[in-house]
């Protein structure tokens, strides 16, 4: 049985005041040569929301729910929280853990998938924070990818049904499901390792399939058209691309796909942000503002499913994954990937393949 003495939530971070916005974006993009005008354009997304990203408060809400679930299920671990790009910084938190005598901690990262930016970069951040904390730094083990866990897919499926039901009654039966995730360069996706094309798109496709099957029982990918087996047709698309046109990124883009649906006579669309666990800035701006604006221009009725956030099933999943590592539960073979953190897990691509988006997952 593993001997862990703390739990660490690791997230991206986000500004909480207008004056935080530009320093935050500079943190995110440090060393990438992003032009100042690009940062200023992205900053406007935050200023339109009062200069506050939702992500930090969503982390606080999640931590409060985890604490209650830990107590109810007998998991006696203190809970810490550290961010990559804003206060509370991961480096500060790991130093606090060391000062408190923590020797071995389990880390839950707020991304379900394997890729450089959603897995390996967090592992590197943890190691850097440990190095800065010095010889007394705790060992920190990252919990496995959870993209196919029912605690993740079932809340999404129920939220998708609610989104369908919010549309006019006459179009609900035929409305397609549009699963969205943050795009990354194709080189980055491939560098995340097998299967063909990399873990990231394959894991996203599997999560989308599981959610679609729960929504309508038999849907399979239909390339944006038919509906083999009946039910709602569905497709995985991508959002939030920011790289140069010359660099291949995962696609199609969600806004381009909405235009395709409108041309094909679709009655509407339901967006399912399967790439995210909470409704943070890239959901509320890129989907609720940009994609919704495109749909409005096209006259395409649109609804969006909520992300899991502090849903009790999602919180219970976190507790179960912690208990799995503590040795009190056996890991079912069907619940997600077997683990991450090995030398070849989500290895980084060549430098030219790194993403240029200043505010990814914020």
C-alpha cells in the first residue's frame, strides 16, 4: 500500500483582477516570442469578463467539494493547490508542503488527457517546483489520465441531454452533437505517443464516443453527416487555435464546422466541451461568445453542455482515483489509461511544434 501524506491539485491559473491580466499572459507566454499586440488582443477577452478568469474560483469550489468527499469516505490527506501561471503558484505551494513535512503527495491535474501541454508540461512543472524547494521537497506522483472514467463522462452526458432539451422541441431529435477540445499542433499531438496520431486525439475521440453512446445509445462518428445506428450524429472538432496558418493544427475548427452544418441544413447544434473539466475562459469566450456569434450569424440554433466542474460524480471519481493509489481499491481495467509519468509519457515535440496560444486552459 502506497504511503501518501498529502493531496495536491495542480491547475493552470488565471487572473482575478484587471491589473493581473497582462502579467498573467506574460507568464503564460514567457520565452515564446508572442507579439505584444497578440497579448493585448487576448487580454480583451478577460477585460470583457471583468478582468477575471473563472478558473481559480472553480478550483476553490472543486477543492471544497473534494475535502467534503475525502472526509465522508475516510481519506485523511491535507489538500494543497498550486498553479502553473498564477497565484497560488506551484513553486510556492511545494515549498509550503516541504516546510509542513510532507514527504509524498498525489497530484491531480485539471486535464483528463495526455499531451505535452496537458500532461508532460505539468510533470515538468512539478519537478521544477521540487527542485526549487530543495532537498526537503516531497515526492509527487501524478494521478493517471481519466478521460474514460464514468465520473467524467456521465456528468457530460447528462449535461448534453439538458442542452438538447433547451432547444426548440421540433429540432431536438435530429440535432448533431459537436464535441470540442483545445487544438494543438499536429506535431505535438503525434509526440504524445501511440496510438497513431498520438494519445491526445485518440483519448478525446474515446471520451466523445462514450458520452455520445450514453446520450443516444448507438451513435458512432459520422464525419459530420449521417447517424449510423440512429440517434444524434456527432463529431469531434477543435477550438482555440492560435498558430500560424503554415503550421498544421488539429481540426476542423469548431466555427468552420458550424458553417458546414448550416450549409448541410442541420437543424442546430449542441456543443460539448469535452476537452475541459470546468467552464473557464476558453469555454465561456471561445464557445459562448465566438462560436455562439457564428451560429447566430448563420441562423443555427445552438446550445452548450456544461462541463463536470464540482458535480458529485466527478468529485467522487477524484476520491476513487486517490483511493486507488492508496491501495484501498483495485483499479478497474476499463477506467482510463493505466498511468502517466514514465520517461516517454507525452514527451515534448520539437520546439517549433509548441502551441502559441497565450491563454490555454485558463
